[in-house]
C-alpha cells in the first residue's frame, strides 16, 4: 500500500501566525520557495519530507502533530452529522469533508454546532418539552456536551494544568503532598460516615471525606480540593481561553479541570509514562504502583499527549448498562458516536457479564483499521447495605501496530486475519451490510425490501 500523503495546511498557517512570520520568512526558514509554501498552506501540495525535517530541526515541532488531532475527529463528526435524514441523499463525498476539516476547521466546527442545536431542538419537540412552549425560551447547547467537546478537541490533554500537577508532586507521594498543603492552608481532613464523597466546610476549614470511599478515591478527592484552592487562577485562566457559552458549562468544566489536575498529580506525567512503558501498560501494575483505581489509570493513559513526549495513542470510553457512553476520548482514528450508544459487537458491553475480569478483543472498523480493545467492569458499591451500586464498564484500546508494547496483546494472534471481529461506530453510520446485530438501517444507503426472501436482515443495503 502506498504511503498516505500528508496535508497539513491549516497547522502550517497556524504555526506561522504564532511565530509572527510572513510567508516569505517562513519559506526561507523551511528551505522552500514562496509559491511552494503557499500551495502547502492551501493543501494543494502535501507536506514534503524536507519540510517535516525542517519543522522539527528549526522549530522543535513534534511532527506527529501534523497528522493527528482535530482533522480526523472533525471528519468523523461531520460524517455522522451528515447521516441525519434532514440532509437527504446529497451527502458530500469524503474527500470534500477532509478538505473542509483541513482548510476550514472553524467552519466545520460551526456546522457541527448548528447541527447539534438542530438535534436538540428536534429532540425537545419530540418529547414535548414544556420549555419550548414559551416563546422566550432560548435554545442553547447542552453545557455537558459543550464541556465534553472542549476536552475532545484538546486531545484530552491540558498542558498547563498537567505540568502544574506534575510540579506539585515532584518531590514525593501525592497523598502526603496533598495533606501537607492542606495543613499549610489551615485545613484539617476528617474521614467520616457520609453519603457524599467529599464536602469542604470553608467556614470551619474542614475537608470531610467519606469512609465508604476506597483509599485511592479519598486521595483523588483531596487532590481535587487542592486544585480548587491552590490552582484556582490557572483553572480560571484556562476557562477564560475556552470561552464557554454558559455559566453552567464553565462550572462543569472547572470541575473537569480540577479532576484533570487530581489525576495528573496522582500519576505525574513523566513518571507515569516511564512506568507505563516499563510495565507494558499493565493496568493492575500501574494501579498498584501509583495507588490509583483501574479506571483512573485507564483514563490517564488516554491523556498522554504531551508534545515531544507522547505515549501510545489510546481510546478510552465508559458505558453504563444501557450502552450509553458516559465518558469518551480517542487519540486514535476511532471516534465514538456523538449520539446514542456504541456498537453492540464491541467487547465493552460484555464486560458486565464477567465482573472483575479483563476481556480482550481484536477488532476491525469499516475503514480497515485494526485495534486491540481491553474491557472491564468498574462497578462501584454504595458502601453500605441498601445503597445503590453504580454499574459501569470501561474500554481502553489502541491500534494493533502498538501490540508489542501492550501486555494484553500477547498470544492474541494479531497476524491472524480471522482473529479480528468487525465492529463499527454506531448503526446509523456503519457501512457494514451483513451485520447480525444491526438495530437500524444505515442512513446513507438505499434499502431493498424483498417480501419473498429474508436474510440476516429484513432488508438489503445497497
């Protein structure tokens, strides 16, 4: 297979603007002619190997950033949006979507925002939401989805917050560092029998933690409180730059950033990356090493996207028993459905059947990309008799080309074509024609219904 050409016009323009260079000056530093640079910035020519080397040597650019990130996610999200029946049968070809994502990413995001607003309006009308009965009721994007997309398009990596957390625990244990700082601030920590995981009494300077929570959860909650107290200016500056559309979204994002700080302090970037490579990404060994939970470790692995020191690009997802995605992030080409559940053939759904065990799966998506996926239930007890149990399952995975660095890929026969299960994103946009688990027809295809014959499906997909 011929190597795929690299088009990165938008990123070249963004870098030149950030450096305050003219096209002429930028072309000189890259050792190319002005017309050639102009053609690369407009995606009329691919980025040459000479230019890639010059970017790395002259500007210290992590060249993997040219071929990953927003573009693939935007294409995936636009394809899903355009599968909506409102667009009819005239969906733009894939080449046009890639061109839009590369050359006009801001326009692509505006399109996605518009479609999301339409979807929310349609869903509210369908459910006879009383709020839409008032003429003065504004239609706003869901704050939760807005925050989810913020982390999604940051590659789930917030550099300033991550480095601040790493600096905080540079000298030792995260728990000891948290207790020491809280003591310096005049705050005492009390563990007691209560329903909430954490409650900060600012008037009495007492941080209450639940004795029902696991030890790693208690440490995490202390670190979260440290972030809110000691890193408030950094969190607020990050929120200012994000420009959320509502106070609710900003408040949710602040909790998300504080959670991010806590995870990054519990598992500092440099030490965690080195340990992950040494243990070949064994979640249980990493959890023991850093005093974290399996879910915390899996989520942290998906954030290792620091420029110049990137880890393996992982996807991470958490689902509930209904198959609804409650957390999602992908640094891989695999992108999750923005609406509805995940593919039923994915092993994450089977994790509820085997509590306490890791399930491994070799999977192939319709675009031919192959992955190794690891799934496990992470159900959480309420801590007392009669308390409700939170039942979730998580999946962590990467492209199979990284198999030699993943302990879970051992003895799975990654070179055996028949070992790979066909999975998709969601039934609405999946292109597979003979899937025995398909719940609804693909919206991009014509259907043929034969009353005299029945196959796997009651229709044939053209």
